């Protein structure tokens, strides 16, 4: 692993390049750097979500997700290394099953809205999807392990489910899309 930063303003990136964890330098617009940036942005958005009120179990899960995202970013920064373990994916699968079991089936699409915490969870979901797309694009040109892509896919699903969970705190609900089909069904009944 590369040296830890002891100085932030190094000026080595002034030429439009950045150093990876394996000491190679790549342009700042490289797909690997974009993937690392999207994962970092996702981690920051989860940090913002953690400023909101939520059940302790959800908070603990999200804090662990932040650590796993740091591993994921580290793995992306060091081609050939594996830092994100399959157990991290299993944790998301278990959390999805646990939280999905508490939610009613969806009858219609929902809007990314509701409480501030739920809305922030939806922002995390969309940033996770973007990060996943960039990791997929990177995998088309560079060697990338499967676990980061799979983790981001599951994490975006989990953030959708957690948004629904967070909307239900204190008796709230999802905000449903008012589709023409739903409006017709309501008029008919």
C-alpha cells in the first residue's frame, strides 16, 4: 500500500494527473479516478445521512458501510489488490432481507421524497448507481474485481429499502408517484 498522506497540498496534481495507491500516475479524468471519486462522494452522502435521526441498528449498519466503502475506494486505487471482502456483500444481503421483511409490498413507484433522512437515503441510492456504472465502465478496460461492482449494486438496493424504512419512522409512509393508471383505479373504486 502506498504511503499515507502527511501533507495535503502536494502540488503533484497540478499537471492534471494523480497518484494511485500503487504509485502509478494517471490522468485525473481516468475512469479509475472517476470511480474512486464517486465512491468517495457516496461515502460523504452517507455521512450526511448519519446526521439524521434513525434507529441505532440502521446507524450501525451505515457506519460499517462507510468503512466498507473506504475499502472499496482503496481497492480501486490499487489495481490488483483485494480489500473489499465477500463478507461485506453478505452483510448487505442480510440487511436487505431483514429490512424488506418489515415493509409492505410496493403497489406503485415511489418518489425520492418524504422525510429528510429518507430523501438523503435516495440521494445515496442514486450516487451508488452512478458509482456502479463507472465501475462497470472501468471493468471494460481495466481489471476490476467482481465484489466492488456487486457491492455497489446491492448497496443501492439497500439505500432504497432504507429510505422506505426511514419514511416509516413516527408513522410516515412512502410518497407515491401519481400515475394515470393509479388515478383511474382510484376513480373506479
